[in-house]
C-alpha cells in the first residue's frame, strides 16, 4: 500500500489535465487537423513541410499555425509510443520483454526523480527478474545500481552483495556486447562502399571476425553471438564465397532454434535474407525456392520483410530462367493489399520488374504457350517506348535500366535508328555521369552496346567486344540491395540474349 500512496502523491501534484495520444477513439474524429495530418502521413502524401502546410492550411511551412500544429502533433505521436501494443502475434517474447523492461525503467527514473525510493526499488526488482531471464545486460546493470544503492540506504547487506555481484558479472557482459556492436558497426559503416574503396575493410574484417569469436567463447550473450554470425556472413559475402556464407547463416539459424528464449524475428529475417542472397548469386533455384517458400510463411504477408523476400525470390527466378515462376511471384506480390503502400525506390523497382517481365513474355512467348498466355493487356510497349524516362540524379540507375529495356523492345521491332538514339544516351551517361567504381559492370555493358551500334546491329560484324565481356565475367554480379547494383537480368546474360535475338 505504501507504494500506491507514493505514486498517488506524485500524480496528484503533477498530473496533466489530459493525455494527448493517437488511439482508436481519437482517430474516429474526422474533423480534426491532427487526424488529417496523421492519415495523410500514412498515405505518403507529403514529401516535405511545404506539402504538409499547403494540404492542411494552404499556407507556407513557416506560418505559425502550421508550426504549432506540427509541434503538438509530434508531441502527441511521442506520447503514443508509451502505449504501443507489443502483444502482436509477430512480436517475439524477447522483443516484448525488452520493450516492457525499458518502458518500466522509464517509470523507475520518474519515481526516483520524485523521491519515491521505495516504489522505484520495488519496480526495479520486478524488471530485474525479467532482465535476468533474458540476459538483458544493460537493463540488469541499470537496475542493480538502483537496488544496490537502495540496499545500502536501508542497511540490507545481503541484498547489497547480491546486486553488487550482478553488476560485476554483467558489466563485463555489457562491455563485450558494446565491443561486438562496435565491430559490427565498423563493418556496415564501410560495407556498401565500392570494392575499390573498401580495401581497408577487407584487410580488417578477419581481425574483427576473430575478435568476435573470442568474445562469443567467453560470454554467453545473444547480442555478441548474433553480431559474430552477422560479421562472418558479411566477410564471406565480400569474398563472394556464398557457400561459406550459407553455412554461417545456417549455424545462426541453428542457434536461434536452440535458444527460443532469445528469438528475434528481425535477426532471423536478416540471416534468411542473406541465404536468399547466396542462392541468388549461386543461381541455385531449387534450394532458393525452398528457402523462400519456407521463410515467406514466417513473416506477415505484405510486411516490408515479406516484400524483400519476394524481390530476391523474383530475381532468383529471372536469373535462372524460371520465367513462369517469376511471373507468379510478381503477381503474388502486386496482388497484396499492402502493395499500394509501397513508395520511393521500392515502388520504382517493382515497376522495372514489371517492364522486364513483359519483355520476357514478348521475346520468349513464341516457343512457350504458357508464357504467351501471360500477355498483359494493361502493358503497352508503344507507350513505354515513347516515355522520355526522366528520373532525378539520385535515381539515374532507374533511367539506365529502363533505357536498356527500351532497347530490348526495339530489337524485337528491329527499330535500329531508335536503338541508336538510346545507345548514344547510355554512352553519354557512361562517359560523364556513371562513376566507374560504382557502375563498373554497367559501363562494360554499355561499351558492348556501343560496339553493337558500330557493327550496325549485325552480329557477324562485331569486333573489339571480348575485353568488355571478359571484364563482366571477371567482375561477377553482386547485389546487396543497393539500387546501384540492381541487374534484373545479369549483364553478361543480357548481352548473350541480345545476340540471340539479333
């Protein structure tokens, strides 16, 4: 009862008149600027403050009424975070427990700052029980510091020694976790740099891997072990050793299976996605398909992770000539009710997949009646060929991929003059705007198209192509989710396909 009295006194003195949050009740009020703002944000109607201020008030973003609304809206959103529903089916026990511990830890600090020492200590003991079960080293150390001080204040020597021992044990674990996070972060900070600028990481990553193995052997921490497996997976991916990468990911999955208490859906998805990447680069359709179908059942249909798996599954099917399955995957993804909510680069990628699939239907259906039956009335090649394809500078790869697609369609129509215009456009990009270290493979493919143009689109007249083709083969396709690395059809394969069609 004394704890309830302590809490009631604090609330009585400092309570607010009204807690402003977004819940089901408040969102039913349709004549509310807050709700208009909220609904429009979810519908991706705003790119910037100017869009929002114009939509809400027809004013500039510097107008006081918009700035005030935005400030209050932000505060209401933050307040709502304290009342998130963590009991959703997709949320693991580990994730629920960590959220609850940190939420309750905030209450401990509020109680402490208001001198409610007995209540804060009682709540810290509850948090500690959960934290010890899941080995949340940071939470354990924080709680035990509070409880060790409380034990000293009340003269509880036994309690003091118990909490002191926990601190000594778990501060070492916490140091190991922080070190493992540092090594992982050093890898991902440099990981997406072009290979030519990534030599330092290639030299250092072996040391990081060895250090993480050493930490994992000393400390039984899921954080340390997850980071160890992730860094080893990155190492093998950088070396293009996809068989070894598969082995690492399988060991990580085995660890997750043997330790269900530490299960985190995000970590499992990361390793499973790495496996999909390995199967894509190995062009192992059979095992990739089995992995994809198994993993897609693990994640909510229409979630970001689900769409990511669908993308890798689609690319694997195209790269291995399983075109019927590729079309089925595309239709499965785009028929999801959540597909309309995809925006930005992700939306553009799916648009590009659609165009390349239509090209595959166009070029391969003559000998494949099943493909022929997949022709889409909604896609009009003539409209696509007249599209000027003007993307912003940061999305130039989309322009290039679609100009290449236009060339593919024009080859089917034997529109060589129109092809020549597109090749000149690609040549201009390769000479002036595509960085060699980022777009090396793409530039070699464009050089091949230039040689084809010089040969007047007659295969027998081709010359000086071996060096560009050899460079493609020597620098294999490598896709890590970056739009700069996207190849719907690998360039060396696409070159051979063009020669066949000619």
